[in-house]
């Protein structure tokens, strides 16, 4: 069977390879074997290959935070699953054609849903959901602001916020995205710039915004801080600019802004298994009813993993890049 791996840290398009390895064999009694139908290429995967993520794995390394798979074989102790079920594995190393997973690590999802959407369920939707709900007690009608609003997380946040009755200011770095984001339910879309605070105050009639969600870091955080009310909270969850988040002394002392960080891995570790399942069931339900959806720009076979990574790394995309390791999912 085929897997994607890298044997040196570097540019993903240069170092990612599709290699042939032994098949996984039969499952142990507490395991299932799944055929991976699709996986997305996320910024964190690309950073891992570049050696710039939180974890630098020993080389050669497999990778892949998420996927959707179909159960092809089951150990006798695995409960609640049947062959043919679609599942989301909660473990990593998902850029493979086939894998063995502990039954306890699998979340069953509806078989009648677009597998490409399900492949993107594990990481970005809960990231948006948890950042929206865990830091500031927002009530219907309240505002939040986010940057990189046309990203996968950004799409999820707009849709989840809309469903919760919250209003969103969506900051993007280029023109031409407003119609799409407003159609999803975004209330205000603004292109980033030095006068961001002023333009956001105008667009929201001076609303007191208490939560900012930041994937960019650097001076973008200062500009988000300009949009916030006193004692507002900034949740940083990515460093797309490659720069550390910044605030001014005026913002920390006189405005008393709070800057904190979100990482999904420890957030899930803190949750009880039943809580994790119920969150994913809620999010999968949204995907199934079509109220949670992330655009897809392109899909590639696993043999073209380097080309797929180059496409994902180019940004200014119209959607996510996914790989379908066992051909177009049926
Ligand atoms: N902390 C966590 O647990 C966690 C979980 C999930 C995701 N994340 C992070 O969330 C971020 C978004 O992930 P995703 O999967 O949603 O991304 P994605 O769908 O692949 O989209 C990437 C987004 O980043 C924007 N972007 C790229 N470089 C930028 C820059 N220098 N300045 C401003 N915007 C930039 C792109 O804008 P253009 O379209 O203009 O190129 C696009 O909107 C990433 O940083 C990822 O690592 C963190």
C-alpha cells in the first residue's frame, strides 16, 4: 500500500514522497482497519514537514492530522461499528491508503455525506467551535472579529457564529472575498490595513467587540486589538505571517487587552471521551445538513502528494486541497 512520508525537513513540495510499504494486515481484537477515502492538506501539516511545528517527528516520518475512512475489517471487541461505516480517526498519521486504528479512537459519521467534507471535520470545525465558546461568554447579537476569514477555520467560524446568533467581522488580506463570506453569513468583511480599527468601528456602528480570533500573528494582532473594546480577549491560534503576535503597551496597560492561545491538541486531551464524541456528532450533523461546509479547490491522488502540497502551500486559493488515496470516493 502507499503512504506519504518525508525523510528530511524542507519545502513540502521538495521532500514529500509517496512510498510503498507493507500492508497493515488483520486488525487486533480492539482495532479496525480503514481505507482512507480523503485527507486535507492543512497548514499544520506543511509546517510539520518544514520542521516548524510544535512537534518535530523522528525521520522518516508519516504525517496527517485528519482523514475520513471506511471500515474494511473489525477486531472482535470493537463495538458500535460495522464494515462499510465511515469513520473519523482521532489519531494522527492519516496520509496513507489504509491504516489500523483502535476502535476507541474512531468516530462514526453518516455515510450519506460528502466524504471530502467529512475529511475536514476533525481539526477546523472544533477549533472554530471551541474558540468561539470557551473564552468569552458571548450572547446572541454580540460581535466577534477574526482574521484569515476566508480560511477553512474562518468559514467554519462564520457559519457556527451565524447559527449561534453572533455577528462577525471578517478580516481578509485581499480584495474580492466579501460576496462569498457575506453569503455564508458574515456580517462585515474588511480587507486588512493600517486603519482597520476605524473602518471596523464605522462598519459596526461602534459596537463593543470583546473577542478577536487570530491566525496570523505579528502586527495583525495590534490591528485586531485596535478593533476591540477595553478588556477584550484575543485568541491566537496560528502564525500565518511567520511572526510572533504583538500588542502595544497602550493595548496591554491602558486598554487591558488579554492575549491568549488556542491549540486543539491539549483542548481535546482535557475533554472526556463522551464530550469529544458529542462535539463531533454535533459538528458532523451540521456537515450533514449542509450548514457547515468548506470549499474545495482541488483533489489529487496520493502519488501526486508533492504537487498537492505545492498547491496547498501556494495560498490565495479558492478552497482546501485534498488527497483521495484510494481514488475518487464513491
Ligand atoms: N491552533 C490550532 O489548534 C489550529 C487548528 C486548526 C488550524 N489552525 C491554524 O489555523 C490557520 C488556518 O488554517 P486553515 O486550515 O483554516 O487554513 P486554510 O484553509 O489552508 O487557509 C489558509 C488561510 O491563510 C491565509 N493566509 C496565508 N498566509 C497568510 C498571511 N501571511 N497573512 C494573512 N493570511 C494568510 C490565506 O489567505 P489567502 O487566501 O489570501 O492566501 C487563507 O485564508 C493556520 O495557521 C493553521 O495552522 C490552528
